[in-house]
């Protein structure tokens, strides 16, 4: 096997007669945050449950640090930390009691647990809640405890399923920063159906839709996936919509204000040059013109074969 932290080969899983995922392939070879993107029901959680040994796949193989997860599950899981969508917390335990329990579940050497507990609480910002019952923590701090249980045994791979769901904006920002810090010295898979979360947190992105991998590249490549198809213009003396629609290649006109207009186009020629020339000729006094980047929702829709309204 290669030195890949994770290697997934032709992964498929079927529930009853229906395939949840089909022929998923990817490698993770370095530290950082990889975003697993997809709409609800796309197959993300199934993929992660298989990756973490919670579910046995119907077909395909998963290797963790070169170890076949299905053949040697106990050995492979030493390298994995997992935070499922519903954190497996014990509300009647204190933070210390719970994390110590989790360390023993991971079969850590007893003498190493106190140091690991201290380091993990410090990293996750929960040291001051060591003796507090988990049921008395806020949602954001419960999520931090959930992340702490996933990293206490210093795994190579940390898998986080929708870790910011249900949190307020400040808590989301804190969890994002924590995830980025954790990813400095290990590989993190961050699952979400929220585009802005993936954009804010991840360097690479893989998108699953209808059980299949439909995109695998950097977040920059994802953001640039669709070519710009609209322009924003500001004119002192703008013409009517009919006049603008008469320009070759213009397919839509939207007046944002009296002077600011969004122009949609499908021209293969240089549309901006055409508009500049016509504006000078007609005396429209064009003052600003800029290409609009595709919105993440448009990219998501195109990859999902959906049509935005």
C-alpha cells in the first residue's frame, strides 16, 4: 500500500434494494481539512460511517494508514477519531469522566491518559469545565467535548459529521477555528450540506450527490467551476431594457436600481468590450462594469443536476 492516510477503492453500499453510494474512490495523503459536501441524503453519512468502521460496505475497500479496515478493524480504528452527527455524549458524566471513559474505550495506556486528557481539553478550550456535568454545558461546548473525544487518542484521521449544525454564528466561528487548528497536524474530513461552511473551513472538497462522487478538487477550483454568466454595470444615463436586450449575446436584463443593472449573457465573444463600445457610441456614460462570480449555490446546483429558480 502507499503512504496514504486514507485510501477508498470502489466503495458502494446498498440498503435493501437501494444503493446509498456507488463506486466512491479517493485518497487522502496529507494533513489539512477536506470537505465532504452534498445535500441531505446524498450519501455523506453512509460514506463516513463506513470510513470509521461503524458500517460494513457492500462492495469496495477502505484502507486506513495502509490497513484494510474490514480485515483488521481494531488495528485500523486506532488511527481514526469520529464525531457523528449526534455526538455520543453521556450527559450525566463530567467532562473529565467522559473523556477518560473515551480514552479507555480507545485502549490507551492507562499512564498516558492524564496527559492526553490535559492536552486535549486545552486544545478544545474546555479545561475550565473539567468538573462540570455535560448536561449543563451549552451546545457549543458540548460540540467541543464531542470533538475532544474524537482526538484524545491523537488519531491520524478525524472525521466530523456536520459539526456546526444547530450552533449560533459565534459558536460556528469558534468550531471552525478549532477544526483548522486540529488539522495542522492531522487529516480532517469535514462533512456538511452547507456550502459556506465548506468554503470557510476546507482546502479541498469532494462532493457526493445521489450516491456518486461528482466533484473532487480544491475549494478554489470548486468556486471557479462555472464560468461567469452575468455582469454588473453602472451607467449615468442607462438605456431601456429593450435596448440592452438588443445587444448580441445579452440574454437577460435586471435593473437593481435606476443606474445599476445586472446583464446576463451567453456570448462567446468579449461581451464587456462590446458593452463599453456601445455605451460610448450611445452616450450611456458607463462608469463601472464587472463580471459576477458564480454563487456557490449555482455551482452546487449544476453539480447536482438541479435547476435554480
